[in-house]
C-alpha cells in the first residue's frame, strides 16, 4: 500500500517500470614497475526511471493510474585499481568502486483520479548505489588460453533506505537489504595474434531475504552467462564487444500491505545486456 502524508489511498499494483543507467568513465593508469600497475578513474552516472502504478479507489469508481514520469539525474563514482604480476603466467587484479548517491527529479501524472485530495505534480527519489570490492586471479594455461577466477563483495545495505518526496511530503522506505557477494570464472582463447574470444559465468547472492522482498523491486540471486570478442589494431588501439544474459531467481514474495497478504513467486526472469569498449594507450 501507499500512504502519502498519512492519507490512505488503497491497494496498488505496479503496472510497469523502467530503470536504466549510462556511465562515462575516464581513467588513467601508471606502471610503477615491471610487476605493479595502479589506476584510477571516475564514472559520471546518468540514471533514468519511470513507473506506472494502478491505485484501487473506493466506491466502485475504478482504478486510478499514477505515473512517475521523466525522472533522471547525474551522480559520480570513484574507481581505484591495482594489478600485480607474480610471474609471466600468474596475475592478480583488485578493483574498488566508491558508493554513489542518486537523486532523481521528475513529474507525477494521474488518470481517473477521484480521491478527495490532489497529488503534487513533482517527485524526487533518492538512494545510494553501493560501494564494492572485487579481486581476481588470471592464469595463462598456454600461449593461447587463459583462465580467470574472481570474488567480490558489494555493500547493498547502503541501498536499503530509499527516500521518496512528492511535493513537500517526504517518505523513507527501508527495504531491509543486505550486503552481497559474488564469484565467477572466465576462459579466453586467442583466435589470432590480434583477436580474442572470451566466455564467462558468474553468481551473485540475493540482496534481500524472501520475507522482505517487495513487488516494486523483486530481486533475487542471479546467474550470468557472458561472451565477448576483442580485437587489437596495432599496439595502441583495442576494442571489444560483449553480451551478458542474466538469469534471475523466482523471487518469491510473501507481502502484507494494509491488511492484504499476497503470496507467490515469479517465473525465472531473463535480462540481456550488450556493451562495448574502446581503449587507446598513449
């Protein structure tokens, strides 16, 4: 249920939601010696969000629709990295990303609104993206094949509190999220002197226990399958294309809102992501 300023609206259902982010990350690296390299960068994060909610109204007047429209905002996230080469075959890498505050502003639009009060026309949503630490080891099996294993931690408990401001009314939602861990393995093979193919598998634990999972963000544990192709032009320019398919768990829900209990689970969700990179070495 939703309560704006202690005024009861009624049961609601999320009809659809869109959450997306884009990042621009300039970075710099420095080779301390033949074994140790360090790097740093900062990501400029652009986040956008839309959500449509159906609100049940009394007296048989039908459902109203509340839409959070054109919410967007910018944030920043620092990145630090280290790479150490034990031997020509064995290498260790460590990456740290700082937390990043996200503050979105947009409009509130309603349809068939028959309740005896009016919602404000603007909305602000704020949360904190987690800091995370990841370490990985890469080992070259032969001249063409490498294998890598990684282990990581993310402080999703920082995302637990979300602030929702509509007009001058501020509401804070505690999602009871926990920190998570993940692990993965990858294999790469040199197709030629200038091109490489890579395959990978990773697992991420769920940030929320089943009893605290909500309809608006029904996340669960996650498995990822990835593939990438990289190509080098000369000694300075490299580019890569890759894709990842996410398999999200059933996300069972047992939620009681304003006296109504809903129990069930989702079919396994799948998400496809395609990306690329372009690197130039000076």
